[in-house]
């Protein structure tokens, strides 16, 4: 099997370079395609999917991941699903017999919520963070953090003495991709992603 992974930014690619080799079965290959942001991905998604439709091998899958960014989650998912329908590709959501070609997933609110949802891995990567931070009300539901998840992550790391000059998103994504626990995260959108990958 081969996965074409459509992403909106380089930090997501950095994350998956560490994460996918740890969770994909032997023999599964993957190729990241990074767009110039979420709007670029959404603008070009239908055209790219139509291009795949013309030659997509039976054992290839397309995985699309975008950040929610405080957008209505259902509307955003509908946009992704509509692009696949226009390209005559079957998504996991629309599949009737379990067979699908496209997996659409949304990181709520952003990829950084996934990192905040795995407090043991985050604490191991960045000593000085309180091991109990994940039990505090502000972090208990990483997908529901108010005011931006990357900003919350930046504040947490800076309080522990890391990155006083600002959050290096690619560096942190690379570190967390190599560490994040695929089965124990508190982020529901992360678990939805992992469960979807398991169905490919």
C-alpha cells in the first residue's frame, strides 16, 4: 500500500516524518505533499484529486489533513468531502462497503492540540513542564483549548524555560512526531486520525 498525504504546512510534514514510520505496517510507503497553507490546499484539492482519479492504483490511498482553525468543523469536513465527490473518489465517510480511496481528517484546533493531548510525551521531550499540566482544566480537553493551541503550547514551553524567542513549530513537530503515543492521547481529533489510518 502507498499513502499520498496532503498537508497544509511544513510542520505537519515534520511531525509525520517521525510519526508514520512508527505506526505504519512494514511495506507501506507514503509521500507528503505540502501546500502553501490551508487556503492553498482547499483551493487546489479538487483539481489534485481529479488528477489522482485518472491513474490511482487500487492499493493507493489519499489522506487529507487540515487544521480546523476555529472554522465550523462540519462545514470544513463538507468541503473536503465535496472535493472528493467532484473527483469521483470514495471517502471513508461515504463508503458503503468499507472500501474507500480518500481519508479526510481535521486537526482540532491545530496540530499542536495533538501534542498537548499527550502530556507524558510532551514532558519527556521538554523537561521542566509540570507532569500534571494535563489534569488542569485549561488543558484537559486539548481540542477545546481557547485562544489557540499553538499559543497555549508556546506559553507552556516558555514557562518551563524553553524557546524564549518563540515557538519553533517545525522543530517541536519533529520532536513530538518521534514521541507521541498513538493510543493514549487526549485529543479526540488525533484519535480520529489514528483510527482512520488503521482502516486503510
